[in-house]
C-alpha cells in the first residue's frame, strides 16, 4: 500500500470485515472475539497503522487544533510569541496551525475562513495593518467561536486579549530621550486604525507633558509600518524649520527607516538625532549604531495568550485583557555625548 497513511478502512478491506469491527477490536471491545482482536491487532502492526488524530477529532467534534493568524512570520516578535503559544498548546495536547495575513485584510479574512474549514477549535489573531473593520471578528463572536487577540486588538468588551502596556512604554521613551538631553522629540506612528498606534500616541503626549516640553503636532508623523514609508516620514520631519533632535518609531522596522533617512541626510546618530525603536528585533543589535528599543517578554506573552485561549475554551467567554510590562533596552542610538 506504499507509504501513505493506513486507515481503518484499509484494514477492514483486507480482513473483509466492517470498519466498526476493526475499530472495536483495536479498543478491546467485549463484543469482539479474542481471535478477531488478535487478527486485527496483528495486521495493524504489520501495516504500521496509527490512528488519524484529525479523523478521531472530527468524530468527537474536537480536532485539538488552534488557528493562529499573524501579520507576518518573519519578525522575531511574532515567531517568539507563536513559540510561547505552542509550548502551552502542547502541554494541553493541542497543536497550532499558523497563517500569515501579510498585513492584508483580505488575506486575514481568507486565513480565518480557511482555518475554520480545517476545523480548528478556536482562533488567536493579531490584526493586519489594513484591518479597519471588525465585522469578521463580530461574526466569530456571534457564532461563539473561541477567539483571543493580542498586540493589535479590537472589541475589548467582547474578545479576550493580551497586550503590552503601550502607553507606559511610549511615555518612558520620551522620558529617556529627555534624560539624555534631547528636547525636540518626534514620533512616527502607524495606521490610526490600530490599537497600538492609539495607545503609543497617548504615551507620547503623556511623556511630552511629564517632561514639561511644549507639545508640537509637527513632530508627529504617521506611516504604514514599512521601511520606505518610515523613511519618507523622517524626511518630512528633517525638512521642518525646527527639526527634531530625537525620534522614535512605532516598531523597529519603522526605526530602521528613520535611521536610514537620518544617515542619508548626512546627520549622525545619536549626536545629531537620537533614535529609539519598539519590539527589539534581532537586527537592533546588528545595525550601526545599535538601536535602543523597547523589548517585550514575547515568549511569556505567547504563553499567556494560550492560557487565556484555553480558559475561554473551557469556561466560556470572559471580557479579560491581560497587560504585560515592557522594558527599554538602552544602546548607542540614544546615548549622545553630553558636555
């Protein structure tokens, strides 16, 4: 029969008995004779038969699969969170099926539909940058499909979530810049529809106020989270009559874009302009100068996300948002020489 998976049907056909007889024989059912049980088990060993977990799950109305949808599968941030989710899933006898939205709302909706067709028992989702509507999440809630969101979230009163303390982290960046002697502090945010954009923006203004700096709307730019868009945003800031002496981005990709624009303008980091990132990707320590960034406890976040998912799966809905603390890791990019 080649190397394909041997099924109960294959064993039944070879022994010329029913599939139910084979199934019961393998489970030592009392209605099956000892002779038949031995015959079935012997053939199962010879043919390397192993139960199909998906087929068994469908019979029990459970597949022990969790669907995960993330904006990308490349960055360390998402990869580490997925590892944390998988570690808890494995402890609970579940495994993850992972899909990427590629930061596209249509692909996000397709991924959710495909995972549901594959009979996942629930979903864990981080929204794409394009997601400016919640109808597909509302539909999941109305169908009582277990759903947990993280990082970029929505419908907090309807969907359990795990997020970073974004406002606090953002405020701490501004205060860090201020302590290092920077005074014209700019912020390059992301799409306004994203929760992280709103929360980190709130933290920016709180930091400006806490440091006693004059609020200046000109020092705030938005981008679409891409490297090129961030570069363009930084170029606009550099062209201001009174340009910034410090800038930070909503994530590290954005911060790398800021650094590129600053270098191309012939300016030095950190002495002319300080730069800070957010999410502390691996490349933060590879770029020159090394990037000061906010690091998340990503593996632990993943574990908390999975624990929240299993809580939702077993006890039903609870409007619960877990907030994790971050840490600002200081490196050369925000450490200017002070006389």
